């Protein structure tokens, strides 16, 4: 089947189901860790001894929670019977941006620099909000309440928190979203990360040059009239990238908590998803839209998850 054609609806529903299962595993792992105390010798335990203002676990956890919600939204769009194209690309971009924020903090060389980066990022956010709403901004306070507050005191508090944990010689600026996203994508072994992010951004912004790749001509008699669809090659690429970036961030998160049990649970569900993804790619590859069948290929023999070395025809990154 041509990679420019949309994914058959029955295959797309199965892809969505596999993504939802993976998203549920992500959510459940996060909930269990949040409800438990980390081992005393773990990095997470060291961080929890910080004051609330200097801990980076909360901000990273919030980014991962937001990204989980966005990932589940992508999965549900994929599973629906209706045809969606640019919206899936736009949500993929948003999810990667959120994960890029988390990874910038998680990938620091030590805990002190992680604190520095988390505090700097929050200070940057509050200052940005102040520029657009100088009187009041929406901010989350240290006691967990989110409310409209005076901008100046909020900025002063965020500045004090940053000054308390800043590292000599540490960063004084938060990277751009392009740098954050390409950084986490490259760490997850995504090829041509900058090009893919540029593509996703172009689609999210509705750029004609990029969105044109989603167009489908209605009829030969109306060459300038068409609708939008998502080529199966694009969908496969988005899911491959998302899965690998999520995996990278969660494995580092589990490492902070020294949670071997959560890592093993996650890897089992992740490998099952990889096997499903590769099987569904083969389904699309062998599917004949004209005859509505798979020819001589047997679609009912999916690969064993542990034996699967590719997902969507591309090498799998594990650990």
C-alpha cells in the first residue's frame, strides 16, 4: 500500500488502542510513584529533602502528566472513525514540546543543575506572563493553590527561589522550544529531529507548503478542490517518535526513583506496543485497497513482542 494513502480505518483503530494501552501504563506508573515514598538511597529521596521551592520533582511530574494527557488525546484521535490529519500532527508537536521541557531538567548532569534548570524555567514562565498581563498572572503557589496574583510579588518569589539554587556557571536562559524538542528527540535516537520538528510546527501553524502534504484531490475533474487526510507514513512516523521520546523520559524518571518494578512493568507494555505497531505496519504494507484483502500474507500472526526489533520498519531503541 502506498505510504501517501491514509491508514485503513480498521488498522488505525488498532493503532489507537495500542497507544491508549501504552498511555494507561504511563499514567498508572506515575500514580503509583506519586503515592509512594522513594527508597532512601534514591536520587528522588535526596530531592524530596529539599524545600518545596528548590525541588524539581514537582515541575517535572507536572510536565509528564501534561504530556500523558496530550499523548492520550493523540491516541483517541487516531482511534476515531473520522479522518483527522493536521490536528494529530499539531498534538504530536505539543506533546514533544512538553516532554522536551521535562527532559531538559531530567538530563542535567547532577541534581544541583536539575534544580537550577527547573527554577530558571519557572522564573522564565512567570516573567513571560508578566509581560502580557502586568497586573495579575495565573500562578501556582507553593501551597498548591492556583490563582490570579499580583505579577510583581510572583516574579520576586520566583527570583528568590532561583537565586537560592542557581549553580555558578549554570544556564541563564531557557532553551528555545526548537532546542528543547530537538534535544529530547536526538537523545531518543530520532533521525533528522530538527526536520521533523520543523514539519510538525509547519502543520500546527497551518502553513500551506507543509499542510499541502495532507491534501487529497476529490476528483480528476476538480484538481484544485480536495480534502485533508493523514498519509500512513506520517502517522507511523509520529507514533514512532512519540513512543521513543516517552520511553526515554520515563526510564530516566524510574531511574530517579530506583524503581526496578515500575521500569519492568513499563518495558513489558512498551514492548507489547512495539510488536503491535510493527504488525500493523505490515498489515498496511500488504493491504490492497482495491481487493480489500492482504493477498497471501496472514494478518493473524503478530510477532512476539520480545522478538520484535523494529516498529514501523525502523529500529527500536530500548533503554
